C-alpha cells in the first residue's frame, strides 16, 4: 500500500482550486450580451467537469486499499483536472479580454500538459493489463521519445512563437503546429496498439481504445479552429466510463479471487486431513493404557485439531502467529503419540506480534515430519524459528531428515497441492514469499517471509 500523505495534499489542492473556480464563476462572470451561449455552455461544462474530477479523486482516495493502478488513475484525474482548470481560465480570459497575453500562455500550458496525460495513461495501461517490463520497453521508449520531442517543440514555442500566434483573440497555427499535433496523435496510437496487443479482455480493449480514439478524432477535426474545451470534456466523460468499468471489473476479480481462495482452502483442508493420519492418531490414542487423564488430553487435542482444520475454510483474514503456533503444538503432540521419541520439535520463538495465513506453519512442520525425519530410521529434529527483521517477519522450519534434490523432477506420485496453495495464499493475502532449500542426506529448510507493511495494512 502507498502513503496517503501526497494524496491528501492533492485532494486539498483540487478542492481549493474548485472552490476558487466556483466563487470566481459566481461572482465575476458577467451576464451581458458580450457572452455568447457557446461560451457559457463551455464554462459551465468545465466547472461541472472539475467538480466531477474532485468527486472521482475523493472516491478513489477514500477506498480501503489504494493499489498501484489506482495510484496512476488518481494521477490521471489530477492531470485532467489541471487541464480543465487551464481551459476554464483561458476561455474566461478570452471572453473578457481577448488581447491578454495570458491566453497565449494558457494555450502553451495546455499543449504541454496534455502529452503528459497520454504518457501517464500508457503507464496506467501497463499496470492494469499486467504487461511485463520487457514487453513494455519498446512502447515506453516510444512514449518517452515522443514526450521529449513535444516538450522541446513547446519550449521552442515559448521562445519563438513558431507553433501558433494569437492576435486580437484569433488563434493562428503554423505548419510546425501540425507536426506537434501529429506527434501527440502518435502518442495515442502507441497506447492504442499497447491496448490491442495486451488487453486482457475485449471490454478492456474497447474501453482503452475508445478513451484514446475520441480525443484524437476531436484533435483532427479541431485543427483549423483550435478549441480544446470539447476535447478535454470528452476526455472527462471517458474517465467516468473507465472509472465505472474499472470498479466493475475489480468487483468481478475480487469475487473470483475469493472463490479461488475458498477452493484452495478446501483443497488444503482435504489434503491435511488424511485418512491414514486420522486412523493412526486414533490408534495411538487407543493404545494409551492405564492413564485416563492422558487419554482425555489426547482426545481433546484431536478434537481441537479437527476443529481448527474445518475452521480454515471460513478463515478469510490472516490469523495471529500465536494462534497458528498453538495449532502447530496440537499437531506435533498428536504426531509424537504416533512416533514417540523419533520426533523432536524445538521452538525458537523470537517474534510473535504479526499475522499469517492459517495453517501455514503447520503445513511446513507436517512436511518436515512426513517427508523428512520420519523417513530416517532413527528419526530426527524439527526446529521452528520466528524472528523480526528490519522490514519483515521470517519463519523458518528446518529438519535434519533425508532431504531431497530441489533440482530433480517432481515425483508424479507425490501431491504438491499443499505447498502450491501455501505459496499462493502467502502471496495473495500478505505479499509474502515461500522458499525451500534441501540437501540429500542433510535435511530441508523452508522459509516464509512476510513484509511488515502487509501486517500493518491488515491490522
């Protein structure tokens, strides 16, 4: 998750500029015949557009979790708001004082900011569509080159007025301005190609291509008499459409992820409660003779073990590490009933103030016992360690069992559902990682690392 400080600053700036715009429009805007109907319509539309930008920004800002794609979307909204604000001031000045030099400056500023909007949108596309850095590199280079070229031409305009001139409120372009428009359209075309090639669905491709195509079409039709108000307002309408589609697809994705997570939990629970383990655990309890107290304790532990496994299905959020450790103690108690002194478990707990997906450590310990130390005739030791690092928490489960070759092909007769689910759940819920190393004849070490930032956001 990303810091909300600069989001709050942007929100305050946008809110302040909106208030200034509304007050100036209400108090200063004249209502005489010098204002034509088109001017009033455009100015009203620009004001409404800025209010919509504020609402959009606020709705994303107050979302529970701001992901990287939403961060870029907020940048897009902020730039769109700036363009609308520039256009409002330009249009207002043009209607009140057509000879003002500020009109020239507003045109130049708008021409400079719009390519930045397209550049940010290209990066937003990459994140939303999941394009890798290698795949995005040629598009990124093209967007950078075009942005640099456009910026250079706008700087040249600032020094020499080589792109356009304004005399008595009349906007006149030069031949170089057509080159600037062509470069801007090339930016949009690069983003369109990116969307068509890597869009994950037809709807997503349609949204991105439509968003980019309409402003380009308007840019082409407005070249003879440049009036960017319509282009910026159309841009905003596409933002609203894109915002709705993004949140609709996000809802579908969340529902799909929840269903997938439930299926993973069911598969994990089924893989954990094996008939052989249940049968042998009950036989071990049955074999306890002459000690009713120990028998009652063993039955109680067995019942708790089954209860925790079943509860895993409904456990959506990560649990406290101390609760997970308690479940591990129950599991190892039952295993020691079966294997007696062949199993030795050592706990080195240096940190427990964090959260972890349910049954993570239990699964690691179970693999260490089942595939490690019980494969040795003399048994062995499993060591469970938890520690706090500067930016993460780390759990290590090491055994001195038979070990295995991590580079060898997987045994098709051996199920890997548990470890695959473990790795997926760690990544999806807390952004954690799972690593395993092993040496034949020496033992195996499994390590889980959970970022502290994930635990803060989950708390």
